[in-house]
């Protein structure tokens, strides 16, 4: 473990804390994406259960507009009563099928006297430069039976709108606008009217139930959190290896230069000392990526001598024999 004592230095502690902070952010983002996935799964479950369910009718249906159960979002309700077309408003900036238009909101008074908000559907903007619709289909007059799907009200926005229009379906604001009690917990998206008018707004399209990318994004963020520590460990391993190589390099240079100086530091080499000093300066100033080129390579043990080794041994033997013959003569 002595090779990793550098991990206790301020620099490496800082890198570790940075990895912890980055991992914490990644875990938070992974959890956020997982929450979005869970919410989407829940919404898809509501659509699957409720979209084509048997409609609620009578007082239970009207009660949902005053006290909406979120589990019944998208559930159909059937109401009988009369539209109040004099209070009709348009919700602006509503896209559908790649076009921008309006949603038509009309209050509806049930037979029991409750007033609820119904969204009769979508109409496109007209050809005029002012962006207003060419025509707003009128609701059926007299007693009507409507079938709509429950939707919670929308939040308020700090954005104005021209006369007869609103920026969002904020039910409390509509109640203040109309000046009479209105169910403020939910509104209904109409998809059937009896009797059916000759012309009516386009109903809301069926919602998609795709899973979306949130689950995969969440797993990616969790993987990133782990990778930060993997990268830290890899960097520490590389640092330990570099330190070991530097120690080997220093030992090799010390062995190489020991042939030029004795134990007292006197120069005993045969060449010019100036060249040796320059060599030492070059070694000290050498960049790390060049030092690695001079680091000693690990020597592998050979199982048996190669033909080069045998040739060298033969030459050495011949030199020794020639030397002994010369001495004898």
C-alpha cells in the first residue's frame, strides 16, 4: 500500500471529493429521471384503465368536477343539461396535428343545477392576419347529453389574452370571470354530444402511452456515477505505475553514473566530465513522456538460450583460447 500513499495528499483528496460530488449529481439526476419514468408509468396506467371505461353518470359524474379523484383522470362521464354559450371562451396557443389553434370552453349546467366546464374540442386559426379563427362552431341548443373525459385543471400563468380568450384552463380564474359557482377540480374533454351538431370542434386526440427515454436516461446517470469512481481508481493506478517507473529510472541513472564517480564524488571516468554533466542535466530536465522512453524494460527470463546467446558464448570461448595461446607463446 505504500505505493498509494499519494492518495492522502491534498491534490488526490481533492480529486476524490470531486468524484464524490460528480457522482452525487449523477445519482440525483438518475433519481429525477426515475421519478419521471414512474410518473409516466402511472399516467399510462390511468389511460389504459380509464380511457375506454364505462362512463360515470348522474351525481357521481358531476361530483368529480367539484372534488376530482386523480385516479379517475381520463375516465368518461355522461352529463345531461344545457350549454351556456354566452360565456364561451377560447383557450389560445393550442397545437394539434402540427397547427396552432384554440380550444373551445363552454360552461354546462346539469339537470341538478351544477355548472361544470367542458372543452368541446379544437379549432384552427383562420386565414386572417390577426390569427383569430374563421368560425367557432356553436354548441347544441336546448337539452344535450354530452360524454366527456375528466381532466384536472391547469395552473395559472402570468400571461394575458385578448377579449374572449384565456391563456390556460385555470378553473378558479374562470369562476371569477363568470361570476357564478363552477366546479374547480376538473373539466371535461367532450368527445360525444347528443343531439350531435352539424359542425363541431375536433375532439382531443387519443394520448400516447409510450414508455419514453426516462428509464434509459436514469440507468445512464447511475452508470456515470459509478464511472467517476472507476476513472478515479484508474488514474490512481496509473499514478502508482508512473511513480514506480520513475523510481526505476532514477535507479538506472544512478547505476549508469556511478561508473564516472567514486564514493567521495570524484570524477573517475575516462571521457570528458562535461559530457557526463550535460547528460545529468538532460535527465533532470527531460519531460515525463520522454523519460518513459529511457525507463528500464522488464527483463523476461528465457526458458533456453537463443542462437545469439550461443554465438556470443562461442566467440567468448575463442577469445579466451586465443588469449591463452598468446600468453603461452
